[in-house]
């Protein structure tokens, strides 16, 4: 059997909270040349696809963490004395 091209699809579903999700997906393909090892080509495609999806997912996860750690959406300078879940902040954003 002669393979001319291969492609893979990789994706992740990310929970953004408040019943929101993001589906991040990429499809990558490669044209095979005579003598190419299919397993090596596929491994390189998987590595590339995972890195691309990860690069898109990380900002979403970081953004979600920043917003969930901000009580009432106030900046650190205005949070002095605010109690959240029994913890009172000292204006630095930390207890």
C-alpha cells in the first residue's frame, strides 16, 4: 500500500465555568514522500497538534483563574477588608 498523505485531528474541551465550554481543535496533515516512516511522521504530527492546542488552551485557563480569584471583580488596591469564603484580604489580593 502506498500512502500519499496523512492527517490527524486533536482537540480539547475546556470548562470555562458558568456552564460555558470552549472546544479547541486542530487538524494537521502532511504529504508523504518515498522513504518516509509513517510512525515518525504521525508522531511529529501528534506533537505539533498537541502543542498548538495547548497554546490556545493555556490563555483560557489562566484568564479563568484570574477572574475567579478576583472577589467582586475589584482590583487588588480596592480589596482591603473584603471577606470572601471567610478569608479577609489585606489589599494585596492575599489574606
